DNA sequence: TGTACATCAGTGAACGCGCGTTCACTGATGTAC
DNA sequence: TGTACATCAGTGAACGCGCGTTCACTGATGTAC
């Protein structure tokens, strides 16, 4: 059952996309190659025509998901409001790859970790551009600090089995970031 | 080879302690029951005399590790300086259980998640007490915001394969948290 | 206090299941003429 | 443009390894007398 070149490219994309959602939702280890293939509408045997190994899929999936993730195009507060929304918290499968997979990626292949680091640098640079203020060092500090707070808050909000606490973490971190940090110095 | 009651209690403690270090270092899935028992100086067969299952061990280990973790006894800045130190970043096995295991614990048993949530509440309350300011709501906001930033920064610093970026994240987040947040309002 | 024996914590071989990976096969694609 | 055939993407059965879990056994503990 050979398929056309276009169909094969489309299948490849479907595999990476399905893996991206499943990995973010359940983690690398809990998702099987067969599950990913099934979610992509294929059978598990064809997997090795697309990837060298599950580790290879993981690395490629991380790169793809990070490339897809929307960067901060609005102002810092607007971005934080979207990032720290209940909608984002509840959409782990479609949300920020860093928040969903950072801890596990540390222990993956060097390629996977390098892709995450590169995305982290891009994110900090992009946030710095959206941060108000004239002093570049000060804006970089605010970019790093607020990115750390956003990632930490989403993780803690998802962790909490108490919905009120979860909402509070999002709300208060949003307010804390927007509190005119730079204005204090 | 029956052992004395004291020895058995000591063995139990050794298992939980070894599991705590191994889980924080490599994650729940990558650590085998046999490895934990070996690290505790025992053989794998005896495991089920101490725990009902690996999941049971995970829940008990999380509770134990969280109970052991030192809370913020100093002022907020002093605590942040220790938490965001290079030493803590490099000691994943002995460091903060939340930073090491939060993402994976979300998908574990309800007991494990509940233990993490309880620890999160305790941590926020304790941080609030160490936060300067008179307005309680404002201090709680600072406690939540800075805890999110601390957890996020340690995770991002550990993720980065670029040592300079990693150091910078710790340093700038420390400075950002200490920037006299409360004084701005 | 000393002795006999029941208990039971720990041992290590074995089991069974699940998952990553392989492979012989199928049949649609796409190229050569 | 139409036809014959080589290619090769996808299929699904099978393999083998590793890990959680079980179990018959061992021998030290600790209790009954």
C-alpha cells in the first residue's frame, strides 16, 4: 500500500502532530509508539519508515511543537493574561510545550534539550522586546523573571487538585507580574 | 532472614529515602523497583512486604520528601537566594520535590496529587508570613508570585544546556523577586 | 535465665504482560518505454 | 497517451527484552513455657 509523496508528507505531519498532543498530555513514557500511530490514523509498523526510534520522534516532536507555539506578539501584560488563562491551564495537549514537558525533556536526548534551550532563548529575547522600560538590562531581567513566573504558575495551577487554589495562582501571578515591576527601580 | 522490628523500620525508611532521591533525579517511570531496593541495600523481592505497589511507593515517597523539604524560615529574599542557588539547581536528587516532580505528579494517583497540593498550600502560607508589607492580600499575592517564579526559574535553569543562560536565569530571577515588589504599590 | 518453636522479613528465581522494534508481505505509485 | 514493471509506504504478526509482581524457601527473631 504505497502512498503518494504528498500523502506520505501529510502522514509524517500527522504523526508529529498527534505525538505533540499526546506527549504534552501524558508525558513521553506513558505514550506508546502504537498509540501515536493510531492517533495519526496509521498502524504501528510504518513508524520506522518515518523515524529512527521513539527517541528520534521525541526530539522531532519537541522541535515541531516549539516552532508552532505562538510567541509574545502583544505587550507583556497581554501575553501574560493569555498564558495564565484558565483556558491555557486546561488545554495541556495544545498548550505551551515548555510548561508541559520541561522537566522530562531534561532527561531526554541532547538534541531534545538543545531544542528546548534554543526556544527558551528565543522566548526571553521576544519577551524583552515587549517589556516596557529603557534600560535593556532591566528589561531583560523582567523578561526572565516574568517568564519563570508564568511557567511556574501554569505548572502549579495544573498540579493543584483544588480548583480555587488553581484559579488563585493564575490570577495572583498575573497581577503580580503586571504590578509595575520596572516602575519600582 | 527475618530482621528485628527496628531493622525493618530502618529498612522502610531507607527505601523511601532512596526512592526520594532516585525519583527526583530520574523521574518515576525511569526508576525501577529493583533499583530502589538495591539503593536501599536490599533485594527486590522484599519490596511488597513494605508497599502494596510501585504507585503506593510513589505516593508515600512524595509525602515523605515534601515533609522533609525545608520551608522558608528566613525572610523571603534570603529564602529565594538559597532556593535559586547554583547548589540547589545542581542537586536535583536532594532538592525541592515540587520543582523536580510537579509535572509528573499531576498524572499520578489522587493521593500523590493531594499530597503535592497540601504542600503547595503550606508553602504559600509560610511564604506569606515571610513577605514584608502590611496588606495581607498583597503579601499573599507576592507569596504566590514569587513561589511561581522560584519553581519556574529552577526548572528553566535545569533545562538549559547553556551554563551561562542557566546562571543568568537564577541570578536575574533572584534580583527580580527582590526588586521591592511590594514597595511599588 | 534458658530452650523449643512459631513467625515472618528478606531472598532470588520465575512469571507474564506491554512495549519498542523487526520483517515478510501487499498493493498503490510513478517511471521507463 | 497508454502499458509493464520496479519501487517502496504501509500492514500486522512476531520477537525479545525489561519491569512489576508473585512465590516457595531461608534463617533470624522473639515469644511461650
